[in-house]
């Protein structure tokens, strides 16, 4: 150290290396401020979710001092003041109240407007709500988003069945801003393109079970057919041929025949398209050709077919459980008991009948247990927790086992009745025989696919091998 520095130290000056500088904490970045027009259920739920995700929220309201309870941490002010304070505005109001926004065009110019509105029915207006909003405020960047979510989903966070946010808009930067906000809220973003796609997004929440229409139509058709078929065979035949009025059986006995019949057929229809597709691939020798449209549509609704079948099977179980308490059954049992006492006779225990009855009930219980397992694993929250191999094992292998148990259950119910002439009333086969046609065909076709030679060919095709592959043909030509 130099003499000058030593003299300075002697005067009380501290060396630079020894000066203790206070730590200056870096200023935390200010949270982004977002504006919400509308203080209804959806607006409050969206604001609460934004606050939980680290945003600041200001509400624009026509009555800022009497707009009801707002999420803790949010502020309410006039529409004009709120629009000036934020660069992104979420419009959570109905289209009928959009008119006042036209007066805010100067404040909203250059800003991102997120339209979350829906209509009460399709084609209510000539253009979509988002396009109408864009025409009112041409200087703003309108993005359609969040209209497919519910207030419940926003309050409780994205669930497995409600993770997606669809959006569309004409400005790429505006869509990017909305996408980043959606991702921060925990949702998955799907960009549907320009604002012209807004009508499609607005029609989406108005659809009433679009994936369930075909399965429900099939179920209603089968239920109606078998109900009237069994009504004619059981009730009308007994009245016409024997003069007996057994119309009371319609409520329980007839229903308990129709439900299991339709359930077994619909369960078989879940797995039949997969078998047809496999044989089609074997016939074509490739997996790269599209299936026919009817087969594609059939395969896409297999889950819904199975769930409807499970519901009918559940009804069959409930109807079966109430059989012992029915007045008709109790009357027949007491009548039979009194008749045996009067005639001083007893019934002989039949081991064959006991085996058949226990096997019949056992197959039914096992089939319904697997039925429930298939239904539970089809839930998104459960299927997402399974690996693909686990899901395939349950839905495919155990699914075919379910078909087998339920079909065997029906065969045990029929036993040798099909050999009896009294079973063919008015020369029509009993309902349980008709219900066995589709599952029996399915089981036979599946067994054919399990043959080693057929199974190896199918595996090769599904791994990319083609029977008419030009490269394979050229290699064969060179070898010959």
C-alpha cells in the first residue's frame, strides 16, 4: 500500500475493499394488470382464477360501487377507467350489452379484447359474437377464447375432461398473449385459426351430446324393437291363445328381459368394429388405407356404446334384486307351498338344476363386475393414470372376457329351452336367442384372429408391412 494511502488511513479513511456496502434487493417485477368487463358468475370466477395465478385484476362495471362481492384483491371501477388501465380486456358480458363498447373505441384501440360470450341457440345472428365485436371496435384485436369453459372449471382449476381452451383471432400477437395467459392458468391451448372460426367455437357449447347421438339412437331402436317383440310373444300371445291377462308383467318381467338383451348386444357392438377392422386390414394387406366412413364413425363411438350398455346392465341387476319382493312372486311361492302341504308331497332336490342356477348367477356376477371395471377405467381421471398397455389390457382383453362371461350367462339362462316347441310362440324365437347372435359371431371372429398364423400376419401389417409393397416386390424380383 502506498504512503499516500497509509496517510489517508491514518486520517480515518476506510479502504475501498473494506467498505461494507448495504445489499440492495432487486425490485420484484410488477404483476400484469388485466381488465374484466362484467361482474357475473363467469367474470368473478375468471377473476378469481387470474388472481390465484399471479395477475392483478380490475373490473369494469356500470355500477362499480354496487356490483356485488368480488374476488379478494380485485378492484372495481368504471368501464372507461378500467379500459385505460390494462392492455388486455376480457369481455364477460352478453352480446345484447355490447353497444356501450362502441363509445369506448378510443380507449380500446390497439388493445386485446377477449370475447368469452355464447348464444342461447345456433344461428341466432348473421355473424359470430366475436366478429360483431370486431366490427364495433375495429381498432382493437379481438380474440375468441374461454367460451367452452364453465365457471366451475375456472373456480376449481382444469380437470382432466376440461383442460382445453380453444381460441381464434386475426392478430398473431394478440393470440399469443391470450395463449400465454391460458397456459399460466393451467389450460392447454388449441389455436383454431382466424376469427372466422369464432362461429364454430360459439356453436360448440350448444351441442347436445354429439358423440352420444348414434349410441342413443341404437339403444332406443333396440329397446323399442325388443319391447314390442316380447310384448307380442309374452303378453299378447297369452291373452289371445290362453285368455290370460298377464299385462302386469310389462313393468318388471318384460323390462328385465329387454334390458339385458339390449345390453349384451350393445356390448358386442363395442368390440365388433375392431374385429371388422382387423379382417379388413388382413384382406387389404396394409394398414395405410382408410377405413370406410361408417366404420370410422362406429369406432369413434365405442366408448359411448359401452357406457350405455353398462347402464342397461345396471338396470338389469336392480330389477333382478327386487324379484323376491314382488307380489306375484310371493303369491306363487305361497300358493306352491300350500299346494304341496295339501297334497302331502315334497320336491326332490335336483343337483343338475342347482349347478346350472349357480353357474348362471356366477357368470352374471363376474360379467357385471368386469362391466363395472370397464366403465370405471373409461373415466378420463382413471384412464390418464394408466399406461397405454394397462389401459389396452383392461379395455381389450378384459373387455372380450366380459363379452364371454355375459354371453355364457345368457346361454346358461336358455339351457335347453331352444329345443322345446313351446318356446317358439307363433313360430318366433325367444328374445334371448336373438340376443346371442351378435356376441356369438363376435366370439367366433375373435377366436379366428387369435389363431397363430392369422395373429402373426395381423401384427406384421400393423407394424408397417404391406403385401403389395413395391420395395418388397423388387427384392423378390432380384432374388429370382
